[in-house]
């Protein structure tokens, strides 16, 4: 009886000590794969964290939740954080797991080459989001002027963009690779694969409020450990990873899931350092419309210290010597 009472007491203490975090993520796409896996595999609980994942479509909307204090850690594309940081927000990017653009421009068969996009309408999620930034970069690469030569249309999530493309309301849509396979089955084709363009860009990562990082450093570090282990599971356990993504994307199409897996298995960084080159490039683009941004120091936004600590402590070495998490 005494043993049962003591056990109940210690279990209660353990539950009380678990840190509760509301963590929003942006877009229902494979870029969110590691955080979904971390939740499904119980990796946050392993780090004594009670993480509540919240889907918020569009980086600009998610950033509002961060700035209001409703969320203190988020999984999002860093460019939206750069925009807010440039306006004075106390943000830090503590990890980046994708340092290039894994997007494609999907179009109907009659559009053959990038130059054919002139006078056309291309769908993105929201203005100011990564899809907006990525499309503009691709258009500039092909000497097309965003909003002048090509109309950029705010359309919504991936399914909304595919439906608009299918209905003929759009001439093209910017999609991530998992949605690309869905669009291909509907008869559309890839006009531009942004991953093949010479553009370094921070496409996905973990953004935190600086004040929260200063006062709850251990919590952020434990969160990163769980998320990074999610990356490890993604890279080493295909069956479990596909099961998780199928649940979130609400599809059991094994062909799409398997093709997406092969792309993201290699496209996601094992050690998620923020790459300074990509941030500098993003900041330069932002300075085109906001000249005052040119005076900012990007090193005050990127904070790789926690990832470096984990490397030095042997966390990655030990993690990849373990068997896959089920």
C-alpha cells in the first residue's frame, strides 16, 4: 500500500514537472515531417515536455501568434521570422533543417517553358509566406517581374491550390514535392524545380522568442533534442515515417508517400545548423522593399549555440548509434 502511494506521488511529481508548450507549425506538407514524428513517437514526452502541436496556415499568421505571446516556439520557414525580426520582434532561429527551396511550379501541359508564365496567374498560400518568397525568387531567376509580368494570387493551402489549378482559376501553383505528386496524377507537370536553382534559402526550422530562450534555455534544448530525434527517425525508419505523414496528409497513396520520403530523407539536414549564406540572401531580398533592413546584422537572428552544444556533447553520435525508434 505504501509502495502504491509513493509511486502515485512520484508519478504526480513527474506530470507536474512536464513543461507544457503550444507549438504552431505552418502548412500541411512534408517539411513538417520531423515534428509530426516527434509527437507520434512520444519523443517530446521522453524529454518531459507536453507539446501541443497547432496547425496555423501561413507564416505571417503564425508569426502573429508568436508576437502575441500565444506561442513561444514554432516550426516554420525562417523568412517570415526575418520579416518580423527586421521590424523589432525578439526572435531567434535556433535550428534549420532545410537550407534550400524544395518547391516546384506546377502548370498544365500547354505551358512549356518559364517564359510562358508571362501574363499568367500563379497561386501561393499567403502573401509574406515562404511560398510567396520562393515564387518571387524563381520568377526573378527567369527574368520575370513578380506582380507585373506574373500575377501572384493568395490561394490558401496545398489542397486549395491544387483545386484552384484543377478548376482553371490558376495557370500554375507553387507546391512542395509531396503535393507535386498529387498534381502530376491530375495531369499537371513541373515547370520549375526550385531545388535545382542556385538559391540558398532557410526553408524550415525552429523559431523561438529570445526572452523565452533566455529564461527557459533547458526547455528549448529538450525540445530540440526531441525534434532532432524526429529527424533521425525519418532518416532511419521509412515505414513509421510514411505512416505518420499519411495520417497528417490524410492519404494512403503509398506511391506519393514513398516518393516524398526519398526526397525528404536526403533533403533534411542531419545536424540542423542555420546556414548564414541563406539568411544573408533572404535579408538582401527583404532590403529591396525595406532599405532600413540593410543595416541589420543577421548574426543577431541566427543562434546555433544549442545545436553546437548537442554536437559537442555527443548527442548526434549517440543518437545515430541507436536502433530506430518505433
